[in-house]
DNA sequence: CGGAGCGTTGACGACCTTCAACCTCTGTGG
DNA sequence: CCACAGAGGTTGAAGGTCGTCAACGCTCCG
């Protein structure tokens, strides 16, 4: 296979699609210039490992495009996804030498990376970066806790509906920037295989498949192919997820 | 009942039991003096609500002694504990106006509080506080993700063993400060009711009770009363938890 | 064509929940 | 002083949800 890791991708920070949501969101022009000097891009193909748990982690970075997943694995092979990394999400922990989780490219993936030491130095004298990272970490903590409720207390059907809700909501905030209302059917593609969904939800892939079929038969969603989903009534889906229909706190 | 909230408790930061682990851990003497001016203590009795989810949250603070829990509740009453707050843990989110979770005093509780606005102002010009808060938040995120594996993939027996392991480990790091080895039996009291354990583990209280009985019958633990636990062989307990026996990353 | 990857469906059974009875301990009031 | 209620906990029986094992379909690709 062609190793794409070494590809050089040139991109100005000012035109970066994640400029205003990533760890650099609050940086001023001069700060951005310094970041620009130490950044480099890496590409991964779908399915490729980005980092192995326990390995030395000599870089940190942001997801620019594509999706990556954070997973934990037990000795006997049971695995649980503990995070879904979307564009602008941050990978790596300043101050820690080794990776705590496996990071896998779920789709083709582009990351904007910094070697750890220069980044940590910049963080020390650039409050804007540390502030933004704190904000992002607090958001992730909220998302993780939200997910604990899903894992601990929801039924298989509710779990699927919850996942679909999250993906639909994220897609909505991405696409319709203008406040074109949340009415009408919502359409999106599942970025995950049935197995990845199962790992996310603490289910087996068979149960995921069955519950998706059930939601389809009950008219909550409709499918074209395996991955293309239409949600005719978003409120209905959220009821199935067991959430308040007035929308969660998290975006 | 006697309302203990208004009690004044005087305590010097320098002599504070959580001085070196809490959000103020990195503060210099002068920074500590400023914190001392805006801090105040609050006491809660076991079972008392500290904050209701959705309520306006006009303070933040640290747990000084006792245990509090963070819980989420669904409309139909299902509840999931999403965090266990031990001494030195931080409560509240700078930058957010309302509480995202219920906070309940699980035992009698003392908190060191700051009104939110003055604290946020201090944070803005005291990097030591923001740095420490970032560190603590990253630790909490790790703990939450560890817990996602427990909730999503472990059996009831493994869940109980995991909880016991966490409590035992924490108790060990608290008590034997000198490196007196991790050999020999470990003894501690459960700070949670069976119901609270169930809420933490995503189980019913009956299942918790049955699995504790099973672990006792199998000699993994022994009990005096309902709450006093002896672990004769810590390694055995960790095997039951499904963890690597060589100890997790998290303390 | 054969195989791999992804997905669906069925049969069966284990694990856990649900519902219920009962126990112990503690504090309260007659 | 005892009765009683309530909280916390244990145990049993029955049933449902979801996991396991297996067969099969589809699409893509060498």
C-alpha cells in the first residue's frame, strides 16, 4: 500500500476549516503564525491505526477532516469505544508520555499535528491555547458523562436512537448554518459500521442490526442502502432515545 | 432539622488537608491569600442535595471531606451516577451558568466554595489555577472513560469487583503514604449504599446485593456488617474485575 | 470464480431485571 | 417499655432482553 503519511499538505491556518472550533480557536494572528511554523499534516486511511494504547506519544493534534475513534480493549478482546473524534477535536494529552487508548481512523482522516514538546512550550506561554483546551476538555467530559447514562441505563433501542440523534444533530449544525429551522426530514450518512456502533453502544453488532431494522419497520427512520438514513420526524426519534424532546444541553 | 449550611468553619489554607491536590495545589503563597479572602465553607448532611440539575449555579468549590455524587436522571426515574466526588475534587464549571447534574452529599460533606464570578476573575489572571484545573479535568475525563468500559462491557460481577478495586486503591493511597507495599489484606468501609452502587454501576440494587454475596461466598472478599470489607488478596480482586493485574494507569 | 468485508436474520439460552417476601437495625411515639 | 414504621439489605421465582452461535445474502475486488 501507498503510505500517505509522508504527504505534504499545505494549508494556511487562516483558511482552515476548523480554525474557529479547534484548540487554536482563540489564537491571535501572531500566535497563529507561531503555530503554523510547528504544525504538520498527517493523513490516514480508513481502518488505519493512528496510535496504539501504551505507545509513546510524541505528538498531539486536531482532527481536520474525517472521523477517528478512541477505544479501550480488555485482555479477552471485549472493546468499548470511549470517544468519537470529529473535525476540530483534539487528540493527545499534554503532560502525558504514552497514549491511554487506541486511536483508529474510522474514515479517511486528516490531522493537524504538533510535536509534543514544542506544543507544550507554546501552551505554557500562550494562555489562549490553554484556555481553549480547558474549554474543550470540559465539553468532552460532559459528553462522556452523557454517554455514561446511555451505556448504563438505556435499552438497546434507546441506545441506537441516541446515537442517531447525536449524529443527526451534529450533521444539522454543520450543514444548515442559517437558521433554516429544524423542521422537515433530516438526512445523513452513518459514518460507522454496525460493529463500530456496537462498540460505541456496549452492544453486539447483531443487536445493533436488529434494532435498526426495528426502528425502520416502525417508521422512525428509513434507509437507502445500509448507511444512508432519513429521519422523517426528529422529535419522534428523540422520544425513542428517551431524551427530553426540548433538546439536550450539548451540541 | 438543624441547618448546618450557615456554620462558619475557619481554616487556614496552609493547613488544609487538600492543599496539595485541589484546584489550588499550584498556587503560591500570595495567590493563596487572595483565594483565602473569597473562600467560604459549606457543610451538608448525608443525603442532602448540594445542587439540582438545571438550577442556577452561582458558586464553584472543592470537596474538603466526605463524598458527593454526580447523577443524571431520566424522565421515568432511571438514574445513572456519572461521577463520584472525593476530597480535593472540584465541583462546578467555570463559564457555565447552570448545573448540568444533580449533586448529592453521599456522606456528611464539607466543601470549600468560591462565588463564581470572583473565581472566574481570579482564574483569568492566575495561570496556576487554570493549569491545575485543566490537569484535574483531564484526569476526570480519563476516569469517565475508564468507567465507560465498565458500564458498556463488564458483567455484573466484574462491575462490583471494579468498584471495590477503585475504592480499595483510593483508600490505600490515602492511608499508607509510606511505600509499605501493597501486600497483605486491605480493609475499608463502603461509602455507598447498595442502591448508590447500583446507580454507579448501571445495575439494580438486587443484582448488586447478589454479586456481593457471591464474591463473599467465593472468598474474594469478606464482610463484617454490610459495609466493612476485607480484601485478603488484592490481585485476586483485580482479576475478578477483568483488569490487568499489573495495575491501571489511574490512581 | 472465490474470498473477504459488511450486514441481516433465526434459534436458543444466559444474565440480569422485575416483583415480592422477608430480615435487621434504628429511631419515634404511645 | 414495647410497638411500629422506615430505611437498608437479602433472597427467591419468573420472565424479558440481549448475547451467542450459526447460516445466509450482498457487494466489491483480485
